[in-house]
């Protein structure tokens, strides 16, 4: 008799739990999620944070950075085939990317100069297709996401300011801004996260995520150039203003000044890892 009662209670609890699960989350269907996050550099570029020269000596302070670091946002839509598997397409946007800064100074009398160069990504945009695998829990739901990261927008901006002696006890300040277009590149993205279900349609999620990607430069153009505040861009030749970066090219003779210059293509690091938080809605 006792065994029968215990079995009945166990069955009732199991049924109630299953009913609660059915009520708390949906079996599948479409969903959207919105989020903000901050990413740190991972496997980034090596650059000279500071260089100091004077007399017969020069010192360097090398640092690492990534153009993918900084504040970012994501909007994603997906479809859950069941409680555990979903396909998702996200759009990631760099809201406030980190600026990498180089400083060069030379204190040699008669050749004193200070150069500061700031380089940063301007509104990078990624397509983020992925597979999402989740446990299907009704309250706290762990999940993992893995997929690709494809850059589809954004530029690199380089701003250089140089101040130095020009003789006669006077100094001059030059400024130059260069915009770099990038080639489309394919990298990888992934995340481990936890979702809290407020009800069967709304959830709050948090995750640790990362992107592994290097992007090659396609072309560059000087868009601003001043000397002591006066515009001097009109004095640049076409080859001085524009450069195309190629994987294979042969340079022979003196390049034409009325055509864009050519240089070897190189890549910049956009790899990062960080924390994202957001909200999701299931339909």
C-alpha cells in the first residue's frame, strides 16, 4: 500500500513538473535577442605604444591590441527547432571601438619632433550566423553558440598629428587622416551563456563570448591633411592620396603620380573576448 502511494506521488510530481516545464518555456519557434557587451583584445596586433629617441639612443615600449575591442551591440533572430537546437543569424555592431595609440618623440636638438598616431575601427559590422545548443531548462538555461563572423561594413581610421622644429626657433604642426577600406573576411565566433526565463516568452541572458578574426586591408585614402591648420591636401598627388593593397603585384620603375599607389596587403587583428548581456523574446 505504501509503495503504491509513493509511486502515485512520484507520478503526480513528475506530471506536475512536466506541465510546469511546458508552461514555462515553448517547445520551439522564432525568437529575437538584443544585447550590449564589452570586448577585450585577444591575439592582437603588436604595435609600438611609445618610442623615445634622443642623442644616440632609442627606446621602445611594445603593446598588443585589437581593433575588435570596445563597446558593441548585437541584434539577432533565430528559430528553435526544439528545446535544444536553434539556428541564429545575428548582426554585431561596434559602438565605441578601442583606439590604438602610438607615440614617437625625438629630443635631439634641431630635430625635435613628437608624433601621435591613433588608429581605430569606425562602426565595424559583422554578420554572425551560428548554431545554438541549449539544455532546455525552464528557469536557468545554459547554452552554447558556435558559428562564423563575417565583416560586412566599417573602416579603419588613422589620425596622425606631428609637431616639430622647423628651424629658426619655430615649430609646425601637421595633421593627416587616412581611411582604410577592408576586404571581407571570415572568422569564427562562439559563446557560453546562461538564460533566465522570466516567463514563456521573455528571458534575460548573459554570456562570455569571443571572435577570432584577422581582416586584410583593401585600399587607403588620405581624406584630410593640414599644416598649421591650413589645408594642404590639394598639394598631394594621386599616388600620395590613394593606395591599393594587393596580394600579388610587381613594382618596376617609378610609380606614376597620377594613379593610386600599390603596396603589399596586410592584415589587422579583430580578435576579442568579452561579456555580453541582453534580453530575448520568443514568439
